[in-house]
């Protein structure tokens, strides 16, 4: 490696560019091509990378018998691990894409069969899952390997790295992101926040919970909602506030027995992917699952502020949430799944009437980065979870009403701010193949409030009072 020193932009020669492209494309690894201006064209085109796009099997599930849930969850987690392992081999140049996709299809096919068989032992075997084993390559803009490199590196060095199968985005940008195109100046965004007007009978109050900023350092790469009982089920690191013991092996009983960081005794668990500055420094998880081993690198940022608030409905009173209700908002796989379930918003303090879904905000000096998670506020009145962790809850319609068969519940809104130095390249943790795209941001919540505390929250919200 070159010594640290002055960094400058390089313009690789066309000869070197052709060599980089040919070597990397020929190797079947992650496609990183430092593309310069072609003849007769000005400027530079964006480099391109590729990732692995697989159908989301878990999202297709609608009914899983209780006796099959453990085996189904384990197999869904195995599917995620297979994709992460395949992407790691691809990004390190260790396999050709066609061979790798064939092997991945075989692995996924066997796992999907086991999952379907588990359901079929006590219910109708799900239809259509067998066709979800095949994956494809998906292109995306990549972080520009020529943006900032040590001054000792020349175009020949870039070509040499490519020849050795080194993905340029790996060492410098964290194996696939973020790309320059993933950022947008918040001042270029027009105001786009609209709130439905409150009607007669609306619940206009609020209930705030103070749970800190994860000062106690509660981190892990688990996801007890999606992958219970599976270590590193998320393949990215989560920040936690509230419940002090949440991990992959938590149960309703253990959550109810846990301490909490919330000042009012709320034992609920609130968690989200960490945000990192891509500063090249080795965080404590640099060699650990969920961290560097899953392409999540850089310094973890502690939030400057975390606000947790439950709000009402603009059209009706709200009903109490059941204890142990689970809600996920956003989609950790939205880059490959598409934006249908994406929901997290990005903005800057002083500009929060302008929200971004698929871009990280570039904030003016003195303004902080803001992540906002506005959770689903309609519940089916029966289930604390569902097979795909989505269909038991729903978002309200544009006018604030819930669809037939659903009732309004307190709407959780989480607002998290970060002091980010101007010009810093930052990114949210993600599954490796999701390339740290902002659209993959998401929040998770398990309600562990006591019935008494929840009843008090509902009274405040329905009574039009702001309670803390």
C-alpha cells in the first residue's frame, strides 16, 4: 500500500481504462470500470459495478404454521447467507459470474425445498416458491475508484490491482458503495412533505419516549424479528435503544424481563442499521460478522439525538398496540427488491420539509443529517406478526384512514440526527449485495410497553395532549 499523503484525482489513460475493463469483466467479478471521456465526448461517465439480485422468498410468504416457523426462519436466514457469501466471492474476483450464479441457484433451490417441505408438513405446501431460486446480475453506479487515491498510485497501478482481482471499491469505498450518485444536495430538493388535515374525531396528541442514543454501546448484527435464533441474521450492524438485552435469541419472556434505557420504563426495543463515515479507519468490528466481514466498514457514528414519538390518526381515535407487536418499516433489500416497501427518509436539520428516499443528503454547513422512520399505523386487530412481517400492519391511505379490517394504532415516528462533517462520505450498513444504498434504510420495533404504559400513551394521544 502507498504511504498516506496528499491525495489527488487521476485521469487514467484510455489504454489503462481498456485494460481495467477487460481484466475485471473477463474475471467475472464485480464490474468496476474507471471510465474516462470517450472520443468526441467531454467529462467523465460514472464507473459501474454489479451486484447479485435474487427474489425475496420471505416477502412471498403469507402463511407459516407456528410449528414450522423455526425451520422456516432458519432457511430464510440461510438464503441471505448464501447471497452474502456469493457476493463476497464475486467482489474478491474469486469466481466467474455465470458459474457463481449457477452454484447459487443450486444452493437456493435446495434451501427453498427444505423451507417448503417444512410448511407442507402441517399446512398446504406453498406454491410458486420453486421458481425463486435463480438470481441475476444487476448493474449500479459504483464509487469512483479515481476520486481520491494516494498520489503514489498511477494508472498502471489501477490496472495492476484489477489484474490481481482487487475490486477498487473494496479497499477505498467499502466493497460497493456508496456511489457519488447516491448523494444529493438537500438545497436542490423542493419541499415535498404533505400531511393530511385532521378531521373531526382525530387523535391529535402525542406520547414521547426518552431512550438515549445508545450510550451503552448495544450493537449486534442480529435481527430477532426476521431471523430469530440466528447469529448475524442481518449481515449488518444494528444500533439499539430501549430494551437492554435484545439479540437474535430474545424471546417475549426475556424481553419482558429485561432492563431498559428508556426513562419511563418502556421495555420496547427500537433498532436500526448503524451509520458509518467511510473514513478508511478500522472500527472494532472490522474483522467481525456484520462489520468488515460483511462489507460494512468505517467509523460508526453515534447519533447526536434520537427522538421517539407516538402520534395519532388524522381521522379517528387510536387503539392500544398489543404487547410484543412487531413492526418493520422500510426494506433492507430495496435496491434489488425495488422501492415498493422502501420507507425511510433522509433530510437535514432546517430542511425537513424536504425528504429523500433514495439519496443521502448533502447538508449545508451547520446542518445535521436526519434519518426519519415513520412506521405503519394500521393493525389487523389480531396478529402481533405475520409470515412476511408486513401483512399484519399497513400504512394509512393518503387521507389518513385505515383499510377495511384494520384499526388505527399509535404511529411510531423515530427521528435520528448525526453531526457529519461537510464533505464526508457516509453510508448506512446493509446486506453486502445491497451496496449500502440509502433506499435500503429501515427501522425495527417490538412493543414491550406494559399494558398500563400503553394505555396511558393512548389516553394522551386520543385526548389531544403532548405527554413525555
